[in-house]
C-alpha cells in the first residue's frame, strides 16, 4: 500500500475579489438573459467596472474540517453561501462566523478549472448599503440564508464604503489546491 510521503503535503491558497459596478449595469445584461459571467463581461466592456479590490483570505479551522468532510462524503453540499459584514477584528483561524454579518446570498455561480474552485455572487446596491469590512464563505448541511448559519470556510478583510448604496458589487472567491 502506498502512503503519502512528506513531500505530498497540500497547500490551499485563496483570494477574494470585490468589483464595484455602475448601479444597474450588470442587472441590465442579466435581464436580457445573460449569465452573471457574461453580464459582467458586457458591463466591463461598456466601461462600468468602477473599482476592483483583490485580497487574500484565511481558511479557518472549521473550514479545514469541512474540506475533510467533503472528501469523505460526510458532507455533500459544498460551499453554498457568501456573506458580507462590517466587523473589523483581524481574521483568526478559530473564527466560525463573521464578526458583524449584514447580508448573505447563495452563490450565483460555482465552477472548477483544474485545481482551482471559483465561486461568484452578485449584490445589488440596495443589498450592500454598508461600509463593508469583511466577507465570508459558508457551506455544509446547516448553511442557509440565515445569518451565522453553516460552516465558515474562509474569512476575508477588505474595506469598501458602499454606505450610500451607489454601486452594485460582485465578489469572486477562488481557492487553489496545490502541492506545498
């Protein structure tokens, strides 16, 4: 029987990208029947991408456990929800929820390309009228639209003031698994 060798360790590398869009630009294309990725592409080429922020995230301890449960079939739902909040505490490996969750939505799209899983979600300006400071990825059988539900995979700190509800937002999360 072959066993993992010490050089067979795996590394998780994730990041979150927030993109601010001219209010209504992405929904315009979605209403025309386009999927989110194509709607964003059209809005981008029309000059409606206002700001882009990319930050690393922290996969928390319960997130590592969720990955193990997915590998063993103990959990089969995967990552299903994204949440935004206003908490400013530093990210820590023992955290299980956002510090101050404000909104939560099911992912609009989920896909895998090679060793990278990508998840995207769209918030209208009306759904994201906060000075945003944190975001999180949630999954597992207990995850729902209810705040603080499910198992948190990762937490990200990023600051963006949409308190006036002036722009729509997309969040794109990517997690790459490779050899350490």
